[in-house]
């Protein structure tokens, strides 16, 4: 049956119908012993046969039109055409098939665009990495060549080795940041969202910046309710908060202040991180969350310009967002909003 073609199926059906009709007319004639009844039976069979032939031809015509239209649509899809002939429900019994075919094409186009975007992002990431590693690698080559080619006192040699260690630390930090970024962007990681106190998360983030703040004699004030709970991933939220706090320490002068205030709103929990640093010009506030963006006047301060980018990605993945308000010379306030869940 699977190998039986439509034409052969129609012929087989007609032959079978003819045989059944002949048997029925013969039986009718012998039962009624009337030639008139036999002729009426023959005329009825011919009428049914003609009607079936007409219906089969009509259906075959519709199937041929649909298959031609379907093939034409598929050819246009393969040719990259974006506009197709719309088939209304009244005009065709195959509207649903045509509609789903259009939807399939839209999904394929979306996937194609998504793949193209991922390739572009990957190319941009590779370009960014190569640009960022040029300087430390060049410095390491210069230091290594100097140590090999020149004789120098042990004290001077130690200075060069410390400089090389600093460049290696920068490379290591860059690689770790790239790994975190790629894991976030490619969706490799899955956040472990739990309802837990934000106090402990904030304490872990603050632990990473207290030494740097102490060296610069920066006063850090924290106002956070101990029992305030919010749905979040502790590990990655610590990373986001640390990056913002670390920036606050870097760009706040000695003797400055950093204030952290946590408030519970109706839908969100808000964390304000305010510093008394140099501030950010209004026309640059939209750029600071871009990957590897750094203002020209702060290139003498350690950093690669990826902390705020990571912080925004982490908070966004948890359904939150970050706002910044700043005035040059008067410091900045970074506000993190995380939904209660």
C-alpha cells in the first residue's frame, strides 16, 4: 500500500467499484425480474461514477495547484526572498499548512540572524582579547629580553621580576574575566536562585575591597537590614557587587567615603553604592557598561574596563537592572535593583 501511486489507486478503485456495481445490478435484475430496474441501476451507477470522476479531477487539480505553490514558496525561501504570496483561508483548504510553513521560515530566519549575531559577538570578543593582551605580552617580552641581555644588580633584577609578576597578574585577571564573560554570554552557567539574606552577600562583596579602602583611608559606611531576603544567586551577585565596589575604591581619592545603603521596595530590593570620587560626565554614563570601555583620563589606574559590564550582565540575568547618577567632581551613585521574586 505504501508503494501504491495515486493514479494506480484511482484505477484500482474504479475497477473495484465497477465490479461491485455489476454484481449489484445483476442481483437487482434477478430479484425484480425487471429490465427497467436494471437500467435505473445502471444510470445511478454511471451518475455516481461521473460524480466521483469529477470530484477526483477537481481534487487532483487542487493538489496540483497546492504542490506547485508549495514548491514555488520553498524555491523563494531558498532564494532568500522575504515576501511571499499570502493564501487566505477562504481560498484554500491548505491554509494551515501554508501558515505553518511561513512560521517555520520565520523561525529559521530568526535562528539564522541569531547565529550571525553570535558569530559577530565572538569575533568582537576575540578582537577585544587580542587587543587587551598586546600590552602585557609586549611588556613581558621587553622585561625578559632585558633580564637576558643585560647584567644588572640583584636589586634592579628584583624590580624587573616584580614588574613581570604585575604583568602576569594582569594577564591572569584578563583571562579570568574573559572566562566569566564568555560563560555568561553563552549561557553555560545556570544561576542558582534562592531566597536568602542580602546581608551575607553584601558582606562577602565588601570583604574583597576593605583592604584597598584601608590603604587609601577611605571610610566605608553600610546600612543593610540583616533579615532582608531576596531571590538571587549569591556567588554571581557577590561578583557584581564587588566589581562596582572595587571601581568605587579605585576612583575615590584618599580620605574619601563610600556609602552602601540597602532598601526594600514593593517590587525590588535597591542597593545604592555611593562614592565621593571624580564622577562621570553625563555623556559618558551610557558607555561605562560597555565591554573594555575606559575613560582616557583613568588609564593610569589599574583595570581593563570589564567590571561594570559583568555587573550589568549578572544583574540583568536575575531580572534586575542598574542605574547610575553622577556629577563630575562630586562622585557617583550606582543603584542595583533586584526583584524580590
